[in-house]
C-alpha cells in the first residue's frame, strides 16, 4: 500500500460519521494545519503543539515528611 492510499484511508476513518458540514470543516482544518506544520518544518522550526494534559514531576514536588515519626 502506498503512502497516498494510507493517507486517504486515514482521512476517511477520521471523517467517517460526521455530518457533511462538519466533515468539510474538519478536512479543511486538517489540510491547513498539515500545510502549516510542513512549512514550519521546512524552515527548521518544527512545531510540537501537543496537549499532554496536566502532569506533575517528582523533582518539582515538595518533599514529603513523615509526621508519624515526629
């Protein structure tokens, strides 16, 4: 399977079940965002706008004290 076919299958899967209006808006959003990311990458500025949600890092957390032994 070539890349064009797999891209087409992916788009079809992403857009399946959407109303016509939503499907065309979503397809356009995906196309525009892909173009923007490709352009940024060609300029040497790859974008990584990924929402990873809230997270805590152990190194930033306040140390826990054992109050039972005090």
